[in-house]
């Protein structure tokens, strides 16, 4: 019995020591955690729909035609003909009213909960693309993220910044998910949170007109630093299909398609990049562990 208790105490001690080591090592690795930048905003709201213009008006013989048709109802052979015409007029009116009310899959229902595409373009660049960090930092400091036109400009400028540095592209990934408006917001938030969780702190932030910047310094970690990762997320009304990023040309086409999105269709956008500090980059191990689904171009 005594020997059994001794073994249990020993195992418990080893377990506690192991936890302590993991805690210390975890803190040590967090010292190398890098900051990230984020720009964007927007909301997934159903577009407003103006009331349909009245049909028929006061034209002679328009509308249902009751004033014109009823006097002839039941007179000779005309009775059956006009009865049929009245029946079709009423049926046509009921169908149109049903569709315009938003039931039965008509236009009203389609515009109340339209199709929305939530897309992601992600690029891993060589560390030599240090100018890209400056461009994104400048964009964050000056962007108007509180307006639709300002957010549209953010999308255009971010895609242009990436298109200006094709010689540094090493990895890429594109993704498009089409769903109804009500489900698109959850998908957009899921992707955004996933990307933001890959760095330790948001050191530069400009979202929905709120700007915040904290001190960020390049890491002093003495291991080879090689990459910068930029992610662009967009929620766009309608169906969009981006090419799979299997080559630099595929990625270029996807970026151009992203950048050409008009402001009326753009519901939300976020540009996320890490590391944010100019001159700081990710090591090869950082990239492989944190972004395992990137494709080599």
C-alpha cells in the first residue's frame, strides 16, 4: 500500500513539473507572437426595395375590365367567352398580388434575403515585400471605413497593393461560399475571427470609422524571418466564383476580380495582415504551422 502511494505521489510530481515546463515554454513562445493589422467594416443588411409601380391605370379596357365586361355577361354566345376572359383576368391579378407580397418565391422574397458570396483571398509573400507593410499601414491610417464608398476604396487599394508585388508571391489561397443573406454574416465573422486569432495582438485597427494604434516593434527573435501574410475578406451581394489559387496567374485573376467589385454590391470587407510592424516577418515554421492550407504557387 505504501509503495503504491509513493508511485502515485511521484507521478503527480512529474505531472506538475511537466505542466510548469509547458507553461514556461508557452510564455517563451508568446514572446515571439506578432501583431496584426485590420481595416474594414460593413454590415449584412437586406437592401431596401421600393414599392412596385401601379399597373393598369385608367386606360380604357385596362385592369380587370369589369366595367366593360360585366354588361355583356350572360348575353347569348358572348356569355361563355366573357366569363372565361373574366376568369383569366382575376387569376392573373391574384398571381401578381401573391408574388408582389413576397410569398411564393417571387421578387419580394428574392430581394428580402438575396444570395451573398463570402470570399477570401490570402497571399503569403516573401519578406522582401517590406514596402507592402508600409502601404497597408498608410491605408489603415487614412481610410474612411465608416462609409460604403470608403470601404470600397479599401478593397481596391488593398488588392492593388498586392498586385504591385507579384514577384514576392509564394503562397496563395482563394475561397468562395454562397449562401442567403441571413447566413452570410455568420460565415464572414467566422472567417474573420479565424484569421485574427492567428496573431497575438491587433496593433493597428481601423474598422467602421474607429481607429486605434498601439506601439509595435519588429521581433528580436533570432531565427530566419521570411514571410508576410495578407488576407482579404469580402461579402458581396450576388454569386461570385474565384479561381482556385494554383498558380500566380490564378491569384492575379482572383485579386483583379475582387478589386473590381462595385460599392453597391459590397456589403462588408476586412483586410487583415501579419506581422503589422514594418520590417517584421514570419519564419518558415510560423507560416507552415499557422497557415497550413496555403497553396504553393
